[in-house]
């Protein structure tokens, strides 16, 4: 049996199969996602979701599904499956499914009447193009595949409805047809490897129901346009069908498919699944290399990028990729800050921690180069000006009241803003208002300055090193007197004037993970002990102790209800990376059995929720059900990072 495989019993069980989702991506930002049985339950589900550079660079759902029928020896079988208003499912093409396997590619095994055939699909890595391959496994007299594509041409966050503005005209291509419903979009070019006939008959299909959107408190009803029927007679055993934003020579479809297939890493093992998942977050487009924070709805996030980079790149031996992405991010730095969300003029620089995580990533990158000589980088020569720019911006003051106080602590925030990773806002108010001096921000700040001083000294920049030497010496005492409570035995989460918030959160744990930390080993031990007792679960770290009256054990409901639980008890996988660093620093190899157990806990997740990937978060209460995005960059990164740490420590026995 394959590592990722589902049998007929699972595939005809609609509740089971629609609770598991598939994701496949190009390396250009295009992707496809749906449920295991092909039933779209989210507005983000679709077969061809592609960035539209001429509009705003955001991703748009162009083709929802191909809506296929197969005709074998004059018998017609509907392979599609749709849910309409009221929970009506029609047709139910999943009844023909015999097996699903995800090894090299996602492969569906069908049996219709006496005939067996497979359907598999892949995204071309560096082009906005998907190819679907059908293989009939039995003999037949006549066979054809009929496609009635359902088009959306709308931003993936939105929904579309019947309208008179849609352009239903078409252009015939060699072995296919192209459509472009609205001005400004790229066309959708659909072609087969063999000659086709096309029947143009535009019609709107109404009231598709996306139950996950309704469950999440959003509108979940949509109309989609079917512009006609593409009929592909089957000659031989194989048919290739491609969707792209420009036409191609049909004779090249099969060779392109076979060429791309050779590039794929199989999902035949737990680690290979993680490696594939990691690759899907890396997008190269328009001369930039970025990390997509999570599928299906997140774009590029600055904070997430730097937190995820060590696991996505260094942990798999790709320092060149780490540097490429850091360099892309540096082109968008402003006032010592990196864009948190958005692109270009729409970018928001509302993250106090993204620049400090940049230092942490650069620090790990530097450490990696000590043992890997494939690329040589003089850290201070190449990044010294950026490091000084960030440090001076924090010292002198930047956006959103980010500034260094006279005692060296970093203060950030104000009314109605959330600048740390705990950034959920409900009704215009932060759920976790942490305005003031936040514990992890100041730990990261100290680590950043110390690392910069270290690099400056190595490069002979004594002026910078001397300027910050008094800070390096005095800061630990300031930090301890500000955050530490001997009575409670742990650090305050944030301090604002005389107010100190002592909710038990994982942010203090981050301080234990840093090479330059302002706290003693004894305090680190106490923090990690508290983390293990109240926050650690087998799927990550809780954001709030269950002993706190504000704790919420389940992440569910509408957006306001979910945001209220987002950082109030929900379990986050990414926190396992700093937790592992802290445990190894304090306990050394004695921590390895626990870290190994945590790593292998995710083996069982590969066939749940997001298949062959790791979710954004989990419920705080057992059984810690996965939730949020089906595939999150810093979650996958944390699990790969655990593996990397385990391997490094195994080598040093």
C-alpha cells in the first residue's frame, strides 16, 4: 500500500472525503485545491487559480472544475460532483472512484461499467499551466471525454454571480478553445493532445454551495459559467488535457508532462511529503522569490517569511534559496520595517517583529555557512547596512510608535493596533492587546543587536560595536527587572508603564531559544518547565494556558469567534521550532526523546485535513483537531526544523 492512499470505502463516504483536502502548486503562484473527492466546499477551491499581474498581482480563480463526462462504448458517465443550495449533491461522480493515490502525482482510479481508467494531474513548475492525463486501462470500441468547464474569473476571496458583463465569446485554438470573461484578465486556454470538437452553449450554473464558507460565517453561494462542451475522442489509451494562460502546440503536451513528471519528488514517505509541502510555498514571479504564508488564502507575509525560512531552506540544505528570499524582502524594507502583508503600494508595514526575525534568520544562515561551504557570504559586508538601518530605526523611532526607550527596551503599539504575531482584531479592537514592551520583541531585539555587534567586530567595524557595547552589557539587568517575577516564577508577557501582564503565553518561551538571551539558564529552565506543564501539546504549543479564564479550547464559528480563539488557546505548530531550540540549549541531548516524539506525531497528520502537509493551527483542547489553512509555511517549516535538529544532534553523538 502507498504511503498516501484512500480506498473506495473512504472515497464514497462523502463526510469523510470532504474533510480532507488536496493542494497542488506551480512555482509561479498558481495552484489547485479541492477536497479528496473533488467536491468544492470552499470559495478557495478551484482547478486553476492564477495570479493576475495586469490587474493587481493577486490570485484569481479562473477555472473551478472541468466537470467531465466519459463516454465509453456509447455509455455516458458523469464524473463530476457538486453541492448546490440546500446541501443537494449532484452528480455524485465519486461513486465511480476505486482508489486515490498520491505518490508522484495525485491519481484517481475509476471504474465505470466494465471499464477502468485513471486520472492524474500536475502543475508545470515554472509556468501557469496544469496538465490532466487520462488513461483507459481496458479495451474499448469507442470512447470520448467531454469537458464542460465551469469558469469563475474572480478574486479567490470573492464570489461571482450571473451577470451581463461576462464575455461569452471564444477563440478556437488548435485542439482546443480559449475564453476570457472580463477585460484585463489573462485568457484561459484549454487544449487536448488530440483533435477536439467544441459546442458553444454558454449557460450559468446557479447556487453552488460552499459549506465551509457558511460554517466560517461567510457568504457561501456562487454562480459559475459553463461556456460550452469540449469533446475529446480517445484514440489509443491516453488523453492529455491542459489549461494555461496562453496556447501551446498540442504535440508538446505529452512531452511536457513527461519532462515535468521527472522533476517531482514522490510522496512515498513522511519526509518526502514534508519536502513537497515546503517546495509549494516558494514562488518565483516577476523577478522576485517569496514565501506564500499559507494555502489556500494567505499571500506573502513578512513575519511568516522569516520565521519559516530556516525550516523551508536551511533544514533541507538550500542556503542559496534562503539568501534569495531574504534579498527579495530587503528590496521592500522601509523605515527599518518589512511589509507584513500586501504588495507594492498596498503593502502594510504593521509588524514590529518581522525585522527582528530577519536577524534571527540571518543568524541561522550565518551559522549554516560555517559548516556548508557551497556559498560564501561576508555577512557584515553584504547585510551590515541593512542591519544598522533596522537597529537605528528602532532606536530613533519608526512607524506605529515603534521605538527604543531610554532604558533600551523596545516599545511598540497604540490604540487599535496589533503589531506582534498575536495580531487578531475583532470589531476594530485587538483580541490580545499587547501595546507596550512585549517579552519576545525585547528578547529578539537583544539577540539582534548582539548578533550585529558580533558581525561588526569580525568585520573590523569597531565604531558600531563600540557604540552598542554599553547596551549589550546593561540590557539583561533591565530586561530581568522589567519582565521577571520571582514570586510567579516566569516572565511577564508584556509591560506597559506600571502594568505587567502575567498571562501564561508562549512568547516568553521564544526568549529561551535565542543564542543571545538576556535571561539566565535558571530562568530559562523555569520558563520551559511552565511551557511543558501548561502549553505543550502533541501538535504544538498553546497560545494561552488552559488555567486562564480567557482560554478558548476550540477554534470554530464565524470570523469574530475564530479570531477570539486564534491566540487565546489555539495550538500553533510553528512554536515548536523555538521550543526545540530552547530545550536543546538548556537540556542538551536529554531533550531529544521529547523532540523526536513531537516530530513523529505529525506522521499521522499526512492523511488528515490537508493531505501530505501541515495545518496552520489546531484546537487547544484534545484531540487537537487541525484547523485554519490546510497548509501553512511556518508549520511545515517547524516540523522540518525538528527533523534537522534531530539529525544534527544524532551526528554529534
